[in-house]
C-alpha cells in the first residue's frame, strides 16, 4: 500500500471508501441552543455508541467530530482533558463520541478507531488527534496511519482488512447521515448538551457554563 494523498482519496479500500466520500449532508437549519429529542439522540447507531462516564447520568453530552478537523483537534487538545477529568471520569456526565467524518481520510481513520484491538477506541482517537499533522496533511497518509495503528496493536493485515470492511464503512456513514438529516449536524465539532445543539470548539469555560 503505497498511495499518495490524492490516490488515497480515490482508491484506498479497494474502492470501498468512495462510497463514504460524501459531501457535507444538507440538513435543516438549526440554531445554536436549539434542542432535539434527547431520547432519539441517545439511540445508538449500527456500530453501537462509544461512551464514557455514567450512562445513567442526568447530563448527557454528545459530540459529533471528524478526525481530520483542526477545530476538533483544538477542542481535544485544550478542553477535552479538563472536561473529562471533572465531569466524565466522576460520572457526572454521560459522554458519547459520534462519527462525522468530513472526507475519506477521516472516514478511514475513524474506521480504524472502531476496529482498534482490545477496545482501544478512545486511546486510538487520542493518538490520531495528538499526531494529526503527521497523517492527515501528508502525501502518504496510508503509511502514516499504518505506523500509528501499529502502536495500538494493528498488523498490516488487520489494518488493510479494516479499510476494506464494507459493514464498518456503512455503519460510520449511517451515523453521519442520521446526524445530518435528523439532528442538523453540518459542521464539526458539534455538541449536544442535554439535547441542546452547540457547534464549534467549545472552551472549558463555555462547557462549564452550558453544564451549569
């Protein structure tokens, strides 16, 4: 597998990812703070939900993100750790991370997170955000992703099989499509705090105000 970035976008996954190369899905205009049906929002997609904290907590936070999004990385780098320590790890918040890949490379990356050995979804997300510039904006993203994936237990064979997994791709796309068409997600990151929609890379202080 020696694709450059341009070839990757059209060819990796034996054509499978071309199915995932969707433009931003149009949805009804939703104002910041508008509330959606929480029960509907919390229904997991076909791949299940990637959740941290107490699933029965009174407060829920759902984030739709893309691993190639610089704004998502900024949130992850600046807000995620203190937010997780204060609210998620203490079981005050039920946190759910949802797929909304903005391009085929982000689709491939989140597929690898879902398939990470030993249920290492969140550690894989952490790893890819920490090294985003090393794989998301380079000429040979496949080799870069493979090298990072090996750090969480992938082999070249399991790496390639993951990128060709049509059922996994379909599951990722289903979450993205429902986010766009049902909940009006049209940018990343987008947060739903107890069902209220808040787009943008929120600061820790903004999160605290919204959770108060």
